[in-house]
């Protein structure tokens, strides 16, 4: 029993060791400056937007959805590992204290996120309702109670061992969180609030009753823990080598025509390799597509030239910066070192691929600015600025980072 008590402590120490090990690289680089700059710009425009709000603004719906989503996303950090399915499954009945500590840790971690999200929403709430910041702590206590409900209900549902039930669990919790917060923020009748609370308590009691004799769904818990850690490792891999990182590869045959322009020859070996790597790995192709799509959406929503310019340049930089680790993606594979090809071609091939990606992104971002109704002059300014930043990244920044 004592070894089980020490297991959580050991796992937690290893977890924080990993965090410290990689975050010292993450927050000691240029990305920190970009994040601070981006946060400052976002706060400036957010403050300007707050000043335009009126009493008829649907504050209940907006805050209900934002906070309801934050509450519904309630992952349980169990810190389980693949081997636990073999070594711990036989003593599951003795691991109650372990999983209780996992729930408490999950709440503590997510409580900080709730505080930040509520703090971000409060200026909007104060402007529309005129209540003042004095209600911050009352709302925070309500959110903490709801977070505990979300974590407990999610834990019980995970024991059902049905993927459809898990999906419906998230959706139902999101709807109930949103509706309850809407009623509280809008000052609805106490009867409406009590009805939602009775439903929430009833759901918790029902799933507790039907799962109290069930075992833990080890496969799902371990899979989710691994997926969460892989997300962190992929981010940390942008700043340092991460041995624990495992990437996923997909065939994507429909993208083969993109490679038709690469001619055969010794000087095109790395060019073909990096092109295939980019198109087939979710780590880089997915990253590029996500940043491009998010950039397009934000540019379409933004209404000012300077904001559009900042967003376009920020996403160009993030794309170029986060694709740099791809140059060393195959370095640990022995057959790469058997190529009768000089390493000079390696850096040139990667720079060429990166330049194509950034130029395409620059064109897409400038078209997004034009399509949303802003004049063509603004789109041209965004295009020229994006091309200039892409050239700076390609000619100076990326080569220096590769050599470093």
C-alpha cells in the first residue's frame, strides 16, 4: 500500500521534471518575444473593442459559451504509462487514492486556466452589466464548483467504456454549463437555475451509481495520457531535441502531383526527401494547415490594416519558426548517412521547401485581406510585408538557427 502511495509522488516528480527540462528551452527563445508582442497587440485591440460595447450586448451568451467550453474541457491527468496495463491492472482495487490524487491534480491545474479566462472576460462583463469587479470572486467560486462537477462526471463516464457515451458526455456537460452560466450572468429566476442544478446533480448521481462497481478503462486513460504528452513533446521539439516524440505518417496519395516538379538527380535527393516528409507527416503538414487556416479566419474577422498586418506577420513567423526542426527529422536514421550526397544539398533543399511554404502562405493571407472587403491596397501591403519577412527568415534567421 505504501508503494502505491509513493507511485503518484514519483510520477508527479517525473512529470514536473519533464516540464522543467523543456520549458527552460521554450521560454529562452525568440518565441517568448513574439508571444509577448502578440499578447500586447491582442490586449490593445481587446480594450478598444470593449469600449464599443453597449447594454444590449449578449453578455450572457458570450460568457456562457466561453466559460462553458473551458469547463467542459476537463482532461484527467492520470500520468499512466503503457506498462501499467500489465503491472497495475491486477491491483486496481488498491489504487483508489492514486486516482483521487489524479483528480485533485487535474482540478488544481485547470483552476489556473479558469482564473485566467474569467479575468479576461471580466472587463467585458463590467462594461455591459455595470456590476463592477466585486462579482469576480463569486463567479470564480461558482466556476470552481462546476469544474469539480465536470471532472467527477467525466471520470464516471470514462468507466462506461463506450466512445459514443464519452462524446455525448462532453456535449451534454458543455450545454448544461453554458445554460447555467447564462442564467446566472443574466440574473434569471432562481427556479430556472434550480432546474439546471437538479439535472446536473441527477446526472452525477446516475453515473456514479451505474459505474461504482466497474473497473477503470485502462486503454482509454493511457491513450489519452500519451496523446496529451505527445502534444507537449511536439511543441517542445520546436526548441530542443525530444527523444520521446513519436510522429504519425500518412500516405496522402492525392498530394503526389505536388512532387511532379522535382526532377531526378543527385542534387534533388534531399529536396524530394523533405517534400515527402512535409506532405506525409502530420507533425508538419498538419501544423502548416492549422496555422494557415487559423490565420485566414483571423484576417477575415479583423477590420483594421495594422491588426491584419500584425496577424499575417505573426503567422508567417510562427510557420517558419516551427518548421525548422524538420531539417533534423531524419538525422537518426542510418540510411540517410549512406547517401552519396553532400550535406550542402540538405540545407539548400530545406530552405527551398520552406520558402515555397512561406510564399504560398503570404499569397493566401493577402487574398484573405482582399476577399473580406478591405481594399486591394491593404492586401498589397500585407503581401509585400509578408514576402519581406519571409525573405528575412529564409536568408538569415533560419540558416543561423540550423547551424546553431
